[in-house]
C-alpha cells in the first residue's frame, strides 16, 4: 500500500508539474515558469522526485521547530517580567 504524505497546495502543484516533466509533456523551462523558480531549481526538484517520488518534493523542515526560537529559559524570564508589571 502507498504511503500518504501531507502536502500543501504548493507541493501538490509541484507534484503535478514534475509528473508532466517526467512524461515529457512539458520542458524544464516551462516547468520553471509555471512554478516561478529557476531552471536550475527545476533540475534539483526533478532529481529529488526521481529519487524519492512525492516525498522528495515535501519540505524537509516540516514538523521541526524553528531555528529562530527563544531559549525556553529566556522566554519564561520575559513572561515573568511582563506578568510582574
């Protein structure tokens, strides 16, 4: 049975265009224009799609915490100061 992947609209659009590209219904330049990215990025996406299928098009940071977060200790200090006043 196939594995299900949660995809947003942008990734679903990429999947459709990558499948057309694989079937040679569209070229790389047209795919790049439709996706609003460069031909080089289309080549990168195509390699990921060929290697991993639909999972290769899903953003790799999905479900992971942001790198730009405050330290939990610092966040608690700030909340304590706000509540104190």
